C-alpha cells in the first residue's frame, strides 16, 4: 500500500512535525527544515538535531523529505542569485544530513526568458556544483512542474535530461507532483490516459527513478500550465485519476504526500488521506 502523508508545519520545533503527521494518520512526511523565505537560516542546534532524531525513532519506517527553499534558482542567468542558490542548497543538504533526512525536493527553477536549453544547462551545472560537495546520504529529488511562465521541468523530457546530463545521476531522483503534471498536459483521468502518461514517464525518466509523489488535485484543467492545488477529488483530476495511481502496483510502497491548504486542526489532511485510502482496491 502506498505510504500516504502530508507536508506538515515545523512550528515550535522540527520534531513536532512527527506529532502532526501522526495525528492525521500519515505514513510519510515532508517538511521545510528552515524558513523557506530566508536565504540564511539559523544553524541547527544540538538540541534540535537530538529532538528530531528522538522523534523519528518512534517512526522508523516513515519516509521523510525536505522541500528546498523556493528562493533557490539554479537556472538563473544572474550570477549573484546563482551563487546564493548554490550556497543555500548546499546548506540544505548538510541540514538534512545532520537530521537524517534522505531526500531534498526542489523545483528546477526558471530560465528567466532566454530559453529552456540555456536554463537547463545552467541548472545542471549549478546542481552538479552542489552534488560534488555534498553527502551521498542525501538524494536530490527534482520535482515535476506545471509549466508556468519561464519555469523548467514541466516535461518529462526535461526532467530526464537533468538526470542524464548530470555528472552525478546516482544522487538524483524524481518527485512527481500530480497537479503539476496534469497542468503540464499529462492526463490521469482515464485508464488509457493514465497508462499513456506512465509510458512516457518511464521512457523519458524511468519509473525506477521516481522516489516520491506529491498528491494534489488541480483547480485548473489539463494543459492549463497553472499551478493551483486542490483537495483530493475536488479538482479537475478527480477521484478516478487518483484511483489509477494509488492502485498502480509499481508504486505500491511509495511515499505520497499531499500539499493542500489546511487549518490548525489539520482536518483537511485527515480527510484527504482518508479519501486516498478509500480508493485502494483490496
């Protein structure tokens, strides 16, 4: 069975994310290890690291990923932004190493208007500068994107190129976001459409490279290139699209986290996870 979970807040302490995911019945977790709107976070204290490890010991089998800061853009043509991005991502890898978090999820960034090829070249070069100086204990997961503006990563071909052109392909995996691929034009709603999407994903990226899913419905239509998350079954993908995915035996033990709006009581996470489990064919 897939390991359904959610992105949870670390308010009050990184370790408290485990209590939050446990309270909604989750089996996988994504967090920010830092304020993602700041370039230079406060260093992790020994107490923070210890508390996180102590909390995680209660959930030994739970997959955990960190989402990199949205400020990071390795595809930029601006030297100052590139250097700040490389430093920030390198630091995120070190934070995850200290915490024992095996995955860093990141968007491929924006080419800024001078084209996909130039943007991909810069992204891969910047990514490799990070990977050559970071621990093998942490894997970079490149996330599929919706194709808004000048963003990279909306086609499986681009995602595949990032990995195949890197000097460190063994340190790179993929995170598939259902809202993003749907908005980028990859349909999931019928059996035929789902199968065609997975055939292309396998051909261009390789299903074995997919390590994590973000399960989000979409407020906008297939091919809209607009990234707007919706609760499971309440958007344009609909329940059938998710039914195809969660019952695909190739992803039977895959971590699948939701990233939708929620209140302080996390009721929406609880409901979304329950809906996903209701789709499983036993």
